[in-house]
């Protein structure tokens, strides 16, 4: 392990190479206009990939043909993936709308990333998504670079993450992750605020395009004069360079592809980031921004302990939700995503609830879960239930605003899941708590009629202690 300061430049000792290029090779190459995923206008719009119709995303399957398997994938995200075939020493297993049709219009996706010792996920951007990451094995040195500032600066934010830590990479910015260990692999689970976030690996895009970018253009862009031009001769084969043997961390071309950006999410960010200033007297949708000069890497970092089991004994439901939202991680403000660890005791559950502002995507880390969601009122009066039993590594999607639940069917084994949600502050309305535990209580006349029971049953339910299983 290296001693990497959170606000210092990189001091990695690259034993096998002296060619370590720092971040400041950032140039204005292109202007990008980006937009968030389309807003859902119904409970779900499962992708019909066979339709001849072309739309933003995919057209919807007929609702009568939708089944629970449209929201399920045996993704094996619990299993280490092969990193030996990648010269970068990493493997990204992305679960996007191309693999999971139920994600269409729901604005979220998920991935597992495996890193060999000294492996990296090379500098890249996601043109349509903010990313939130938690380390599930090993340690990672991570960072992102701001786009061109008025003062000409492209500021680098870096941090060393340990198991259970959480980090946020703002939408469209160049980012990377690197495993600094010589002998231990690392792994992370990430979520991205788009059904199809896209990935632009900087080196490949700049030096490996087809047809290749003119070397005159690149020479000028990178201030490479005649004596340096041999560096560009084989640019079309750049992706084939042996990074392992030269041990490049950021490659020779760590170049920014971002400039002026127009992005949209929850709510729309109009700059690289808007770190929440919770002490401001100003009230806005979300939070006002801290002055950019006061922002540092710790605004995007939280030692969240998401690798550690949480206490489920104090919850009558037998569960514990550790939510990382904007209230805990100020850097999430305007970035449209959050994350949670959910622990389930044997026979425990995360009771039926809704997230009024978010779709949820979940993967099982330990044990087995029986999960489901219910559609809203259909024209035929039906509220259809979709259920599935999930095993370790499986992924499931709960569409925004729909009632859903997770239940651990085991009598003797706990279960654990990591969930991501497509809002910085998704909210959670636990149905029983909200209906029978509100303050002041809902009229028993209203509830007796709504639930077709007598008032004594309502009074008994309202007398119970309705607790919150969220931390």
C-alpha cells in the first residue's frame, strides 16, 4: 500500500517504470451536450429490442407480455471476474438496458469492477451518468478531474478507498480507479444514473479511433512537435499497448474529452458539481452549492463502512438500511444518485415501501432474498405483483414510486444487499408506518373504509410502535 494523501499529488513508486504521467495533461478537445434518461410516464416500459421503431432508448413491450424475468438477471455479481485478458488489469461487468430490459426509461444501471494487483479502470468518462462506487474487496486509489475552469485549471480530486468506503464521480468528468496493491486483487460495486451510461476510454478514443484522428490535430492538441511525432505514429493501435509491461497508470494520453457541458438529472447540474452547503440560509430544491474554492475531495468521500454487518436486532422488521444520500455525502447534491446497504436477519424483511423520487437497482451480496413489486392501478383494476427469488450475485430492478419489498426466507442465515437509487434523496415511505403510524394519525374512519375492516382493528394497528429501519 502507498501513503496517498487526500489532497496531495500522486507519489506512487512505479518500480517497473519511470513513466508516470500526472493528471495535468488535460486539454479542451470537444464540447458535449448531455441529457438525462427519458422520464418514465408509466410504471415501467420494458425494452422491446425487436421493435422496428426507433426512439430514445427502446420502445415498450406490450404490458400484457411483461413478466418478472424482464426485471431479473442472474448476473453473478458476487463472483470474481477474469482480469487476465485485459492489459489494464480490470474487468467491468456492466448491467445496463442491453442486458436487463426492465431498466428501460428507469435511469439507472449497475456494474461490478474487478481489479488485478496493480490493475486499473483507465481514465474514462460516462457521458450520460454520475457514478457512485463502494469497495467490496481490497483498496482503490480513485480520482476525477474537473472540466476547464475559468482560471484555466482542471482540478484533480483523489482519494484512497478501503473496503466499505463510498465515492462519487460526477457525470461526464474524467475518472479512474487503480488498485495500488502488488499482490491483492480489489473489487467494487458501482451504480450509474443512466440505463445506458456509455463509456469513453480516453486513450482509446483519442489515439485508437477508426479512422484515426489526424496526427496534425493531435500534435497541436498535445503540443507534440516534430521530435515527438513518433509517439503518434501507431495511434490507431493504441488500445493494444502493453500497459502491464510499462506499468502506465494514467497512460501517455490522459486527456480530457470534456468542456462545456449541459446535463440533466435530479435536479439538473449546470456545472461539474454543486456540493451541498447545508449551513446556507438559502432554500432551494436540494441544497445551495458550496463555494467551489472551498470544495475538497472529502466532500465526495465517506468512510461508510458498507462492508460491515449492521445491527438488525433493534428492528421489528429484522432489517437495517444504511442509506448514503445527500444528507450524509454532500457531493451527491444535484447528481441524481444514492446508495444503501441492506442487512436482513433470518426471516427479516425490508417491509413494503416506496421511493417517491427514485428507481432502485439491487444486487445480493450474501444469502437469498425473495423480492417483489406491485404495479399501480391498471385500467382493468388490477395491481399486478412481480416476484422473484434472488441468489447471491443476482440483480433486480424496482421501478420508481412502486410499492416493493425484500424478504429473507432463510430460518438461520442472514442476507445482505447493495442497492442504488436514482435520486440524491430518494425518500422512503414504509407503507405500514405511513398509513398507521403517521403523526397526527389518519382518521380511523378513513382507514376502516379504505381497508374494509372495523375501527377496532384500525385502532389496534395505530396503537403499535411503528419504527424506522433506516439509519
